[in-house]
């Protein structure tokens, strides 16, 4: 009890000495979970030193949206709620909350345009308000507002331009996740890493994000997807802006919400889009914006590998069909081409993995 009073007195004393700037204290433990304010080992995060906007895309979230908005800390300057033509009572609830809380800015779409379109409306409003940082939170209650200090700290410290949550550091929730979902997330994460070029991140489809508006202002919004591919397309465009992206470990939170993202739809729609994003990134990064050693690896490795493969298969079927042993040179030449080309491609991959944007 004595220790608690001493800590409370110390916090009050430190707060009163800083001309109107409230310091929120958080601690990130080994499991990266924010502890209570009265923890002895604390780290100061000056939330009030930044103008922060929270964008909440809303679609049929009447059961959760009020709790989400009321859970946000007082240090948030603007709460931009975008109703994407919900069919439940979401609109009425948001209008009521806007009357109660002047920070709530209500935006409505006449037709359902998708989560990406809702976020673009919110991002444009945040830029118009001249916020410093924009946070994305879903309206279904899966994202805990207590993680906001963790999420924006790398942005305030200048260590990142964009941060996102990573639920896969929560091993307890990971063990409870069905095996099929775990495998699906691993495969999708690898594909998005390759397509975006951010090999340093995980859980890339996590929608709990924060971005510096300085970075947000240089993104080409026309290249962002309007529906569920939005998070992935955002990473793709951030890479071309040379933005530094950082993972923020946090606990997974699941309730009675229903996900609108179909697994079948994801398996059908995501791979072609990610493949296109991958080739676009390689061409822009290594042949238009720059030309380096990896460009040479790709320029020679690709043709050598595929020519050797095609040449070898052609001769294999030819001599198998006539039932004659292939000459030694016919075997050795494609083999050497395949090995040499594969080694060059591996070198290009290694270069790409270690050369993601960083401070």
C-alpha cells in the first residue's frame, strides 16, 4: 500500500511539472503486454505531444461500436467513424455518439464500398484535419485500445513510419487457434512478405495499424484495394514509398464477432493479386528505380535456369521417346545451366530479404 501511494505521488508530481503534457506510462513485458500504470518499471510515452486520429471502418457493428469508441483514451484528438452502408443500427448509434462526444466525426457511405474504401475516406479526413498520426481500429471489438501506446511509440520515437499488430507472439492464443487456420495464416503471411518486400514482419493481414501522416500523404490512394485486400495493398505501396514498417506484438482478442472474410474467397482472390504485386515490385525495385547486384543476379539467373530446364526436359522426352541414351553433353549442359541459374536466383532472394526499408 505504501509503495502504491509513493508511486501515485511520484506520477502526479512528474505530471504537474510538464506544462500541460500528460505522460502515459506503459510497460512492455516479455510477452509484450501492456501492464498497469502502477508497475514499477515504466516507460514514458507522451501521447499528448501528437495530434492523433483514430479511423474506425464500420459495417454492421451495432453490438460493438459504442464500446470500441468509449474504450479509446482521452488523448485521442479525433475519432473518425466511417459507416459503410450498414444494415443494422450502426448509423443511429454513431449519430448518437457524435452528439455526445465532439471528438466523433461521422462519415457515411451511401453504398457498401468495402473496408478499403472506408479507410480511404477516413485517411483523407485525417489528412484534412492535419493529424500527426492515424490509427486504424476495426469496429467489431477485436482490437484492444490499451495497445495504442505500444502501437504509436515507434512512430513517436522516429523508429518507424508504419506500425501494425502481431498476434502470433501470443503463444497461448496461437495454441488455441485451429491447425488449418494456423497453416493458412503461415502460407498467406509468406506470400504477402514476398509480394510486399517486408520480410521482417509477420501477421501481415492484421488490421490494427498506425501510420505517420507525413507518410500517409505520399501514398497513391488510387493503387490501394477497396475491399479485404486493403491491408496487403497498403504494405505494397508503403514499400514503394520506402516506408519503415515495424511489428508490435500484442494479445489476440476474440469475441462473438463474425468475420466477413471468407477463406475460400481469400484462397481464390489473394494469390493472383499477390503474384502481380510481387512482379511489379521486382521490376520497379530492381530495374526502374535502381539497378544493383541483385538486378544482375535476376537478369542472368532467370534465363539460365529456365533455359536449362526447358532444354533438359525437351531432350529428356526426345531421347526417351526414341529409346536412345542421351549424349553426355546433352545431360551436362542443362544440368550446369540449372544449377548456375538457381544459385544466382538464390543470391537475389538473399539480397532481397535483407534489403527491406529500414532506418
